C-alpha cells in the first residue's frame, strides 16, 4: 500500500509540474536562454565550443532571467569569455560582450611579457603543468669563462667603444647552475601529440613528449630567460600552491663537493 501511495504521489507531482510549465508556456512566462553543457574556463574560444555543440537552449521563467542573458548563439560567435562559466547557468552578455579582458587572450599580468618555450618532458615537470601554476626557472651554463678586465671595461663596452678593450687574463672555466627566476606564472600549456590528433594523449606519452609552456615574465626576467635558452639549458620546477620561490646563490662544482670551504 505504501508503495502504491508513493507512486501516486510521484505521478501527482510530475503532472502538477508539467501543468505549471504548460501554463507558463501558454501565458508567455517562459523565455529561451543559452546555457553551456560544460564548465568553461575564462579566456576560452567560444567558436570552438559552438562547433562542438556545447551550448543549448533552456527555458526559464521570465522573472528568473538574469540581466543581459545571452539568448542567441550569434551573441557568442567570435568571442572569448572574460570569466568562468558554470554548466547550466545563464550567461550574462557582459562576460563576453567585448571579448577583451585585462592582459589580452592570455591574461598576461600587468607589466609582464609572455614567452613560449618548448621543452622535453622532464624539463617541463613531465606534463604536470597547467595554466595558473607557478614555477621556478633554473639555468645551467657550461664552460663559463670569467676574465679580469680593466677598470673602465664595462663603461667602454656600454658606450660601444670596443677598440682597445683588453683583459688582464682569464680564470679557469667552470659550469654553473643558477636560479634564473624564482617565481614565474604559467599562462598556457600545450602537450605534443605525435599520433592521431583525435586520440587522447596518455600521461606516459605526455611525460615522454615535448611540452610548450607560455610564461609571464617581467622585462628583465624575459631578457635573462632568452639568454639562457640560447646559451644554456633550462629546467622548470613546480611550486606548491601559494608558495613563493626562493633565490639561491649560483651553484658550481666546488660548492657541491667542497660546501664548507666555499661558504
């Protein structure tokens, strides 16, 4: 008997809800709005999601329509969203109205520059990186030569007077690893897929393949990074969330094997 009563109650609720919806439709109290089928991160290309049919129409009561809600896919074409969009929520046009957000499409922090670099798996944390992470950048230089120079060497070099510059001898060559930038924000990460583009890349393939990382640098950091990429070897080290990077003194062979004598 309890089961029968529960079934009747469920059917009653369904019929009542259906009747309310039908009355709203007849009375013109429902409005079509565009919603997403999936969560959409900020700065996403909405055209790609439209092509993938990730948007749908949803009927909502007129008094529940948010201000400026998107009601037609044409309002989303050729644009990016400036804020995270949750699956199923109404999309205010203000989130996609201009497609312009601070820092451009990559969300570059003010005063910074974006540089992309392609690294093999281990140097890019074996594919564990994602946009929004922070990394420390290490650089290793081999065969570094330090010369003893005349007092006015740097001044003459800055003035472009390279004639007559003389060194007073060279010290032995050495290798060194330095902290190039203690804390740099990752803006975007792209993993290489050497196989079928439609095939999902496994964690093992990501770890072994190359990764293109786009980073946000201050101008002086960008200059040092390009120098290190051209003349040295670079490693990225992933920082835990909300943890700051650490400045370290340059490391040489002597400091590794004779740490007490080199302090």
